[in-house]
C-alpha cells in the first residue's frame, strides 16, 4: 500500500514493486529483549521454528559494553553520550526511525503468513519501547 511504501521510504520508480518479491522461507521475528529474558516459551518456539528434535539449553546472557571496559581515554575517543543535549537532533531522527519501523512491523510485516512471532503480545509490548526516547528516563 502507499502507506507501507511511505513508511519504508521506498522509491519504486523503475524498480520491481516490493509486493512482487517472494520470501523463500519463513521468518522468525524476535525482539532483542526476548533473547535476553530467555524464557522457556521462547526456547520452545525457537525449537519448533527450527524443527529441532532436542530442547535448547538456556542462552548465555549478552554482555553489555560499557566505558569501564575502555579505561584508556584514547580508546574511548569518538564515543558519545547520545543523551547529551548537543545530540538531540540525531536522537530525534533515531526516534522517528524507531517509530516508523515499529509501525511497519506491527501493521505490515507481522501480517505476513511467512512471519512467525514468539509470544506475540510480549513482542508487541517490547516494540513500544522503540517509540520512546530512552534519554527521557535517565
């Protein structure tokens, strides 16, 4: 639809229309937090989606990179604090991208029969965080 194309900012002039592309296999749609929380339901859904015979073990939680891992100021050169006032325009652009992406995922991508979402309600709840400036809660 025109609304979907506007969200994707796709210029179709002279190109094949995105609706004409076929997805050769199913897609498992996951929000990063679902992997971090690593629930039994998520592991069972992943097992089922991948057609595995055996249960999956609990996943290792990801490590978070922090400035503490870079004690040498030279190695931190170029790092920014996105929450600083001077980065508000960049943050606003990132936030708008998050809002557009969340809307497209909810309204169009998840509607495809080729997309499988584990714990749909949980996924949708997590997707809401893409529409909120995390710096407002710091």
